[in-house]
């Protein structure tokens, strides 16, 4: 097909679907402005950015901005924290959300909206608000948990000075806020399952457990895999609000609460090195892309029907 025929075919396709193209135009413009045009700024990762000289006039430094991060004493610690926390979030969110979605499918429809509201409400709270709720529980002088410990004859705990407790606290807070949203996604997947499967299973004498394990969960696997692949792509990106606001940016807790995003933010705030923060952002994006491609390739080898593409 020559260029003229391709143009005519494209024009006919446009005329046939122009309403749909017009509807997608705002989303296309949004992606272009906020996701693609900023890619020009990635050049800062290879420059010693100077406000006076601007983007094009700043001096090239090559890989120096990347070396600043990888040669620092904290590189291994914050990378380890970022990966392990996100791995825990991914696994626990899938397990808990799928379980809650299955339970929601079994409860009386009269109470369904109440359970949905209770689960999704924390998702709409900002991390700043949740940080004050957390402080109300763990404050060293007037926190609810310390008052409870004293009432039962135990010594109060200095929560914001002992880092060993915070891996559990951060995981619990993250799950409390985010698991409801994932639950509703999986629940939507469950209600989309053809009811004829359940009817046939009941006729064959299957009990509730057999229906869940032989029909509901297996048919949810494609959705679980898709969300898993997407989450794996963000395993090098930590939730900044969680790791910055919940521990109140307390230096005593950096050993277990500091992640790549909070480290870069503090480095930018103290040192003002824009090139280094851009370099780390580029590093996170490239690693995330590689992880998504790798996870999708592995899943495609196991079962091509469950792969993202």
C-alpha cells in the first residue's frame, strides 16, 4: 500500500470513528503535556544544572550525578528498604485484597455498601491526615498505645526513637490505606464472572470452599497477574507520603524508614543538586521498565494468556 492509499484509509477510519477520537483527545493531550514533554528535562541528569545558564547552557558532567548516588554510604540501605517494603506491599495487598473481595461476594447484599464504604474510605485520606492519626497512637507522651501499656503495667515505648518497630508500622498503615481500593478492583472482577459457572458447580454438589478455590480464584488470576506486573514496575518507587510523613522524617528512624524517594528529597533540599535527583528518577524509571518487561516475559513463558502483552 502506497502513501496515498494509507492516507485515504486513515482518513476513512477517522471519519468513521471521529466521535471516539474527539472523546480521547483530552486524555491524549494530558499524556502529552504531563508525561512526554517533561522527558526533555531528563537531560538534566547528565548536567551540572545552573539556573542562570538554563537547561541547554548548563555544563555536561556525564555520569557524575549517578556516581553521587551509587558511591554514597546510604545507597545500599535505601535501595534495600525500597525493594523490601514494596515487595511486602505487593504480596500482602494481593493476599488480603483477594480474600476480602471473596468475602464481600459472600456477604448479604444489605451490608455490602457499608463494607465497601468502610474499606475505601482510608484511600481518600491524605498521608498528612494519616500521619496525625498515627501520631495519636504512637506519640511518646500522650499516645493511645503508650497509655494502654502504662495501664497494664508496662513501660511506655519511645516509638519515634526506636527504628525496629517501624517496618511493621509502615506495612500496617500502608495496607490500611490502600488495600480497600485493591479489594474493590478484585470484587469488580468477581462480579464479572459468568454466574453459569457457579450454577453448574452447585448442581454438581460443590461446597463454598470448592467454588472459591476452583472457580473464583482461578478466574481472578489474569486480573491478579496484570496488577502484579504493574506493581512490579513501581517496585523501585516508594510512596513518598508514607515514608516521609508517617515517621515524621525522624532521623532516629532512617535505618528502616529511609527509601530512595525520601533520600533524594532531603538531598535536593539540603544540597540543592537538581541533576542528582533527576538522575535517580531516571534510574528508577529504567529499572521499573526492565522489571515490567522481565515479569511479563516470565509470565508469558508460563502462561501466555495471563501476560500483559
